[in-house]
């Protein structure tokens, strides 16, 4: 699945202690009506930051992970159609 999680801040910025980032490699393809995902000048990778556990809304995070999985699966299917290769788990 096309996500990443890490401590610190985004690339090119100084690291901030106590910040956890949750990033989506295909974030530009995700719905972002509420503006939770931040592009920060990037075209494709979008992130969200948490500075404490109370900021994490598990319903929202689960929804975003589910959406990322759908986008990832659709991307895999498109690649297979172009190359003719079968998917191997």
C-alpha cells in the first residue's frame, strides 16, 4: 500500500520533536474535501501530522487507509493491463 509514517517533519524542513507524520504516496488522487491532507508544495505525496494521540481520529485514519488501498489496487490493475503481467501476491 502506498503510505508512509514517520517521526519528524516533511523533507526539506527541520525535524520537530514529538510530531508523527502519516503520508500517502498517491495523496493527490485522494478525496480531501476537509483539507486534512497537506501537499506542502508537493504534487503527489500528501501528509498529515499529529503532535499528540488525542489529535488522531481513528475513523478518519481508517477511511484514508481504505481509500489509499483502493487507489493502490486501481493503479496495480492499470499497470497490469498495460504490461500484460499477472498479479502475484
